[in-house]
C-alpha cells in the first residue's frame, strides 16, 4: 500500500492532472449522477433529501478513479475501499449536517432578530420560511465538510479508516489556518453554485415568459454541474493533499483552547436554539393613536386589531335559531393560529404553529417532516411550518367574505363618544353595501334597513364590534330584475388573547420540533 508521502501531490500538479480527459469525464459523470439522485429524491419524496443525502455517488466515483490510478494490484482492495469510504461518507455527512445546522442557527438567528426589530418581518414570506433552512443548512454542511473530506481523502490515499479519522481531527487541531483556507475554497464553491442559480434567474428574466423556465434551468443546471465536477476533479487530482500525519502530537495548550472555543460555540448554538423554539423576538404591538376623523379612527383601530393577538368571531343571521358562526384566533406573539366552525358552519377545526399544521394545506407537502393521525376521527397532523402559511393568508383588511367592513369605507358618523368607547355608524345604502363587500355595489331599491355600526375601544384603540344590517332589493342590471336581499352579520373581536395548543392534535413529534426550531 502506498505511503502518504507517495500519494501526496503538490499544488503545482493539480492543473496538469485536471487536463486528463478521463478524470474530467468521470468528474462530470459523478456530478450528473450525484445531482440527479438528489433531484429525483427531492421530487419523489422531499426537498429535505437534497441536503441530508450523503454524497455517496460522488465519493464512490472518486474512489474508483483514485484506485484505478494507484499502483496496487490487490483484487479485493476496491470493494474494501468502497465500503470503508462509504462508511466515512455517511458518518462524515451526519457530522457535517450537525455542524451546518449549528452554523445556520448562529448566522440566521441574529439576522431575523434584526429584521423583526426593524419591522421587516414581512420579508419572511412562507416560501422564505420553508426554503431558508434548507439553503442555510446546505451551505453550512458544505463548509463543514472540510474536515470529513480530509478523512475521505486520507482513506483514498491508503490510510486505514481509523487513521484517516485521526488525521482529519489532528489536521483540524494542528493546522486550523489550513482548514480555514479549505473552508474558503468550499465557500467559493458555494458562491459558484448560488451564482449559477442567480445567473439562470437573471437570464431567464431577459427572455420571453414561455422561454424563461428552460433558460433558467439550462443555465442553473449547467453551472451547478460544472462547479460540482470541478470539485470532484480537484479531489481526485489532489487526493490526500498536505495533511498532518496521524502521529503528529497535539499541544496540550491547543487542546485547552479548542475545548474552550467548542464550549462557547455549543453554548451560542444552544442559546440561538432556545430563542427560536420559544419564539423570543422583538415585537411591535403598540397600538397607533386614533385620529379625530371617523374614517381614520375606524381604519386605524382595525389595523391595531389586526396587529394584536386577537380572537375574531363572525356570526351570520345571529338572531336565528341556527346561526352560521366562524371563530378564528391568531396569537402573533407565540405564532399560533386556530379556526373553528360552529353552529350551522361545518368543517374541521384548524390549528397551526411554527412546526404543526392540522389539517394540512396543499402546497407544503414537500416540506413535511412527517405526518400522523390522532383522535377517533383520524385527524391529520403534519410537521410543517403551518403558521407561516395561515398568517400570510389571514387578514382583517381583506375584501369581502368573512371580513369586517372595509377600512376604506367613507361616510361614517359619530353617534356616541365617551372616554372608553367610540361608536360610528354608516347608513347610506350604497356606502353600506360597498363597505360590507369591499366593492362597488349594484343599484338598490325598496331599502327598509341599512346600517353598519362599529364600536371602538378608545383605551386599547381597537375594534370591539361591528354589526352590518341591510334589507332591500338589489337591481340586476343584466336583465332588469330585482333580487330581494336581507343580510345581518355581527363581527366581534377580543384582543390580548393567548392561544393554547389544542389537546386534539397531541404532543409535538420530532419533525414538528425541528420545524419549530428552524421556522423562526
């Protein structure tokens, strides 16, 4: 078996070796197979597998090519080498994932705290919440692969599996600058991968919409394959590199320093994780002052209600024997959302938080980290960032449906004012219908009742109640017919609430805890 001195290569020999047509062909083949496998697993199962799958295909190809370029004639060396390298790859990837996750938490947490503090939390859309952990952990994992890569390359250079691991660890302890330089090379690779995707998106935006996707995919895939093939080729060309022999002593002082640094890093990661799991972040829930004019007062009070932790109950035909009632709770402080149909309303109660969604919406299936059924009615619970989806779609300021009167309505009159309460009323039939459905209403006739009454809590600066009543006929201008119309809807609000996780969804699974950690 060749010694490490025989297998080490100088930096000057990299470029000539990369001119080897066979090496480049195998490197490209490894890149295509590696990325193809990840893309297939992402499409068939989950995008999470794109990150968590060990690079076994690329490493196996690297091992075959490296072995074919060695001088040994032992017939059973290659199977043993492949098995050993596969074990190092799987174990090394697990360690790199753990370290990469820690790096993501350390970098991402202060960034998001800053966004929340500056009131830019709206930038964290559902897509960003779902994809950023995959991208961030993926980048961190690539950087963390610097140390496992040393072990794999040492094994390809002829060392045993145990000795290869020791070599990688001792390299980390005795040559941190060298490891840092390699991490910089890995970072350049990440920049290349991201650059390929960005370039594809930019070029796709310059062409016609029907050609945008093919251009994006063509440029992005070609760029990613090129960067991946280059790294595989460099790994084969350089193999073990200038690693530190396994017998090199580690200074005792260096061990103490590394131990202290490791302890501080672990403490920082644990702190960042605690901040994320407990949803500790700066929040601006202070209610804006109410203007003096009625329209401005209602608009501001509704916005204040929207921003607060609140319960919203809407009842259609509230005076009937069987009204249609729908209740929603949103706890923005703790990121929890609930919805529950009552009385004549039907459907499954809804619950979502940072890591749980029940019942799950379509669209985030690919990002699920597991699902289960609970209770006698087999209620479905999925591990996914459900709150991000529901909070993005929920708004008191939306048009029509189960929404309060439009905040853009005009014509309000003050009917009562005390230190605690402000009562507004809208009576013009056209204005009432416009406010109730947030759109231009058709002509009306034979109106017997028309009003919207809003009660505002002046101390908390929020809406407490809004009642909409209309009875009359609507003129259908299409065929000159009139339609009898009778509507009675009551909207009630309660702010300062605290949503509790319903017992029906059960305790959090491991996947739900993971999303709670990452979907901050």
